[in-house]
C-alpha cells in the first residue's frame, strides 16, 4: 500500500462504499478502480489493500479537528 499524503479534497458528498458514512480514504486499486472508505472501514481493510498494492489517499487526519 502506498499511502499518499497529497489531499484529493474529499468532501462530505464522498461516501464510504461499505456503510455510506463520510469517506476519508480514497483507494485506487491496481486495476484502476476506486473505492471510498470511512476511517473505520479503511482501517478494517488496510492489510488486504496493502497486499494488493493499492494507492491510498488518507484524509482521516481531518477527524482530529483543525
């Protein structure tokens, strides 16, 4: 997994593909597909995403406040 720190400007309109909560992680799969995850589901699937070679934009630091 390549953790990309450059913000992709995820907004409140971007929703988790698992539960519909606000997405804070944008995952680009090696095949080119994209997945959005809330912080909870992003962490839950982190290991398998890393093993697949996915690129991840992680904006979960915004949860800690400004």
